[in-house]
């Protein structure tokens, strides 16, 4: 049986150009044509499209951006001053809270006081400044009024916001991971009777505005007698100063803090009380999330 020649001295005629080329430089295209290596063209990929399934729409480990919940800020040492509002009816708490971003109309909770506000040995109880008390009688999830144990706190006669602290137990949930976690409820009230210690006109499971926005609503639930109640105060004015600048603009506004309405019961202070100690905080009504 004879063998084929290697063709090292032979030529071939290209199927594309019709020109003669060295036989050793011949290549075969996908369609069977034999052409010179310089004329070779690969098969167009669109002649054999691959099967294409639906585009995936979900990520297995998605981490989207989110709106962070508001948190409390630490304040400078002795950040609180209690004084009359311009000598008129109704006292205010002046809070040192530089560059806080807090706005007029926000509701602010004061917390973590280490010492009471005082002057010449006379003090305002920490409980009054932090506006904390307890629930006198248990309520269910639809109650429209509640009674507190302390009648001397500065809840607003014409309405405001408070929080009832609740830690979930096995009687509240069957989810073992939720037992021991907070499910606090924010409540808006429209009236406070200091004589009967009753807050009425309740809107249950709401929330209070902070830094110009309102966090998502809380969950209305039942609360036992003795549950901790915490109030918030509304911001009535911002404490600002102006300093000169070498650039433009020529002056800069410094936001040093704000004033909180203490009450609307016509009470005034004859003196200016100050204090609070180190590590005081100010923040939204519900920080135990």
C-alpha cells in the first residue's frame, strides 16, 4: 500500500482566492473549504447561538443599602440647664448637643444622667429630667388611656409621646430567638390629667419624629402593671452662635444644642439648674431595639 506524499515541494489552489500557495500552508475551514492560512476565517459565532436561559434576578447573599435606625448621642459633661423660657411661663431644658442634626419639632429623650440638675444644694430628681415612671394598671393592645404611678412628671397637658418598655417572654412569642428582646411601643397621647395621673386619647403603635423623619411604627401590645414608661420632650428652638470666617461665607452658624419644652402646665423655675454629669445621652424615644 502506497503512502501519500508530504507535499513539501507541491502547491495547491485556494478555494477562496484561486491562487496557488505552498501545499504545506493549506488549512481547512469549518465549511470544508481548503484555503491558505492567510485567508482563513473562523466560523461566525452567531451561526451557532448557545441556548440562553432567563436572566437570574435574585442574589443568593444580597446586601442592599438600608436606612439606619436613629441612635442616641453622647453629650458633653453636664450638658443640661433648666431655666425659664425668656422669663415667661413655662420652663425649658437647654441641652448642649453640638452639631446634632436635631430640628425644631423633633421629640428627644434624655437618658443616662449620672447626677441631678441642681443649684445651691437643691436638685431636680433624675426621674423628672429623664421623664420616667411606671404603668399603674395593666393595659391591653386596644386601650385608649393609661394611668401612671407618678403624678409629678412633666407630661404635656396638650399631648405628646411616650414609650412603654416591653421585653418579650415565652408567653408573648413562641420564637425562642425573640425571647428576651425588646418590643417597645411608642404611644401618642392628646391629654394628661395630672390629678388622676391619666394619659388619654392614645394612638397605639406609632412613633415620634426625630431628626426630621419618623421611624417605622411600633407594635401595639398588652403591658403589665409596673412596666417602665419613658417620655420625650419636643424641641422648641435651636441654640446657635455665629463666628467669623476668613473665607466665604464671612460668618458661620454654629449649632450648639437646642431647647426642650419642659411642660405646658404654666410652671416656672426661679433659678437656673444645671448638671447631669458625664456620659449623658440624648436620642430618639425608642433606642432599645
